[in-house]
């Protein structure tokens, strides 16, 4: 392929996407001004979705892909790509269910992400995952077999290993937990984000652009009403609740859940879960137009994670799912209905991805801050600084 060499060019905005899924992250990065030149995924349905939308894809298990093959597909050499992005499958680090960490074979896929970075040497990388990765424990060395004098065998977290590996590669990193609702997404969705810089640039996580309280409507959190109300009676392809569950859901008001059922039917509706612990907020959950959506799940009809429409007696439709995740209206999702829900539910919201792309570009273009002789230290400025701090902590690792 005859193309200009961009390794040291200010025009270089080429991105290689790994674990691309339905391309929510990729779409957001492109909206920010980046150029996704190729995607990769193991799931044939995701590969079909990418191709249906006109994107170049290298399908297959990443463990069997040599990074040179990715570069050859797009006519690039090590050191040339501007950015590599991706989210290694997150099931092992989920805060729900068993937390197997890197005992689960899927947990090792983050090492393949690192392997790609090591060979390709992009200027930046973005890795996203569930927030559970922040505290997922290491369990690869049984406690009884650990050498107390060997620091490599001491207890730690999966994140400790990831940061250590990137440090060995010479990448400066910053990481933290971001909530998509703070970036114009009509959904509460917390994600772990790690950004790295090969050249030690002053990277940072994007600052929020939307707030629960703001004097300007354009800067307030977006609600379901903003996003999907026009689809109320024209929702397109949609799953269905069972007749039994629908009978109970009809008794739940907008914004309510199982706790709002009449007392005499609660136990019947909940079954064995009635006496179990936990908040159980997803049981018989009917959403509210006046609020952002809860985190979208991979199926809106499961008993513990129902996503019932605010006013209609049905789950959210595939089209409504896509709106909440901010996919373009003409985006094509391949596969069965359940496969479409899964692809959309697993995606990175486009608005959050766009904010990530803009943050990286502002660093690359040296436009991220206004230089002054000093930062005013009065109380009003300190309060303003605190007000715009990202939810959770932001950490820099060099």
C-alpha cells in the first residue's frame, strides 16, 4: 500500500482498534478527529457488524495474531500508529459474580493488548475495562507457595501487573474511573480507563463536560426523555417479557422496581430472591424518563436486570439501546436480536469515547491548557477546581 509515512508527522491520527466489538469506542474517537484504520475482534458477529459498516477488520483470536500482521494490513511500520485502543474482555474482573482475576484464561488477554503495544509502539494507547479491574486481586501464585522474600510473588492486583508492564515498556500512564453520564451520555456507566504516552507527554483523563446541576441546560446530564422519547411508539426490533413478568411490571410505576409492587404480590413476583440479600434494584425495574438510564446490560429481559420502558409495557428496544449508547442512527448491527443487544450493551458509549479522543488530541496538539504566570489560590478558585474534578481518583504512573 502506497501511503505517506506519518511517524513524525503532525497529521498522523491513525488508530488501530483491538477487541473492537460494535465499535462504540472507535466511533467516538473518529468523532473526536482520529482515524481508525483497522479493527480486530474474535466474535464473528462483531466482525460482521464492522464490515457491514464499511470498516476494515482483522478477525480472529488475538492470541494467534502477530502485530506485524495488523501493521501489514494497513501498510504501517512499528512506531507509526498514533494510537492503539481496546478493551480486553472484562468478565474476569466484573464486580458481579465470581472474581477470578487472571486465574480465568480470559484475564490473560490484557497481556496480548500489552504485547501489541510492545511491538507496534504507538504514540498513545487507551485501554478501557470494567471498574472491577481496579481492585481485582492476583491469584496466580497460591498463598501457600509464595516466597515471602520474592517481591514478584507478593499479593497485589491485576492493575499492579498492568502498570508494571507498561512501565517496563517506557510508557507514562494515567488511569481512573469515569462515569459516562458526565460526558453527555444519557446513562450512568462507570468504566476504568487507562491512557498511556510513549513519549512521556502530560496526558490526563478528560474532565467532565456535563453535570447534575448547571445553570445552562446544555451542560446538564442528559435524560432518557432527551434520548428516546420520540421512539416511544416506533421502537423497531424489540425483545419481550414473559407474560408472567409482564403482569407484575404493569403494577410498577415509572422509576420504580419490585419494592413498589403491592405487598401481597412481592414474594410471589420475586420467588427465591425475595429473602436474598442485596438491593436487588434491577428486579421489575421500570425506567424513568426524567433520569439518565442505568447502565445498559447485555439483555433487558433478565429477571435481575430488567430494563422496562418508562411508559410502555415492554423492554427497551434495540434502537433505543443504540440511542442511549449514542450510535449513529444508520449504524448496522448484525446477528440475532440477542446478539444485537449484547453488542450494544457491551459497547463504550460514544460520548465518553469522544471525550477520551479529544483529551489525547489536546495533549498531542499542545492545546490542553492555558499557560498563566500563576494559578489563583483564592477559595473561589479552589472550590471551582474541586467542582470539576473527575469522579473517583485519577492516578499518574511514570
